[in-house]
C-alpha cells in the first residue's frame, strides 16, 4: 500500500515515544568506540514542515511535540531528545519535526553507517533531496533505497561491524504489516542475533494490533515493551489511542530511563483521564509495571 504519507502525522504523540526511545538506543550504542549500522525500514521523507503542507492539515503535532516545546522541567533524557528536535528549528519556533533519519544523523559518528529504505516514490524522492541539501558531505555514510523495507533489511544483516540497530515502523494501514513485522524480526534475529530491533506499533482496538507485542515477545530471549496511552479508545473502535515500542535485545539502561521519563511524558501528552503508560521487560527479570493514570497538569 503506497497511499500512506507520514507527513500527516509528523510530531504527534506516537512520534514522540518512537523517537525518544530511538535517541536512547543510539546514545547507548555511542558509548563504545566500535562502529555500528542503523537500518530504517520505513524512513519517510526525513524531515517535515509543521507550519505548511500535509502536517499543517491535521496538525497532530499540537497534541504531541508542541506540548513539550516550552517545558522547563523535563527529565534529562527527555530534555536531550527535545534539544535534538529543537536543533532543526534554530529560531526557537516549532517549524520542523525531524524523522528518524534526521535524528540519527545528529547522533551517528563518522565511523557509523545509515541504511534507509522508503518504498513510496514521492517520499523517497523527498528523502534524497533533503539529504542532498542538508547533509551533502555524508554521502559515504548514508545509503537510500527505494525498496520494500521488510524485504530489504536482510540485505544489510548482519552489518559488517556486527553492531547495529534495526528500526521497523510501518504504517500498519495494510493489516498484512502485522504479520510481516513479526516475520521480519524473526528472520532478522536469525541473521543478526546480537542486534537490537526496535518496532513501533499503534494501540488500536483491532485484534492484530493488540496481539503484535505478544507475538514479538516469543521471538527474543531479552526484550522490553513500552506503551503510552493518551486517551480512551473510541466507542466506535476506530482511531489510535496510543502507541508502543518493542525492543528486542534492549540496552540494560533503557528500563531505568523509561521509568523516569514515562510519568512525565504521560502527564504532558494525556488527552483524558485514561492516559497511562506501561513498561514490561524480560531483560532483567523485574516485574512489569502496571498502567498508571495521568495526573492533571497545572
């Protein structure tokens, strides 16, 4: 399905969770000098204007990154993510939101490599144009393919340095994406057992959305699953009421960072009293946290 354009949703609450976790994973990889690769299965257009075009039509960022923009008391890890996002709007006004490829370019080092896949023709063209404009000296570190990310990830696994992160975040508009995500992680771990695989998924009423994290848990001996619910599910069963990030082979530090950050993110992004978060992990044997309701913001 090639109708999906992430620009309509840029900077929403789901992007905040996905990219906050992505930044933590890259920060952890950067702690060692040895190089690594980041492979992104659905890279999108790279960066999005929020004050015009598709993103301005739905303005989903108003209930996402915009709620965090002026915050002064963010936990350290959230403040780090916000500083990276703000670096793409240097005049201090929320004008642009960076997708995962752009956030990665802020964090990858000279020895690291970025492999991007985007099948949508228009977004692939924009991604190439944006990188040529904003990162003209990094052509050797970045490869952009117009290809099905589910199928193409195997071409870069395992990465030559045997260190790496794979980000899988399809639109899930096609219900087959749920099964393809599971199979891609399964095949990816078979090729690259020590790699970190991060999967974003929506919280929806439909069964395959609810079942996805349970299926992923069976694939990896060590995993972490975090969800952020922002509102009560719609009575008609339609619409996204939150999202999650499943991480196979997570850094040992990630659970602690999330335990500090998620209450703050929940309170800032809550749309009603049903907002909450959940952190589950099999990586360190701790009991999963229970869903926690939002507090009223002052």
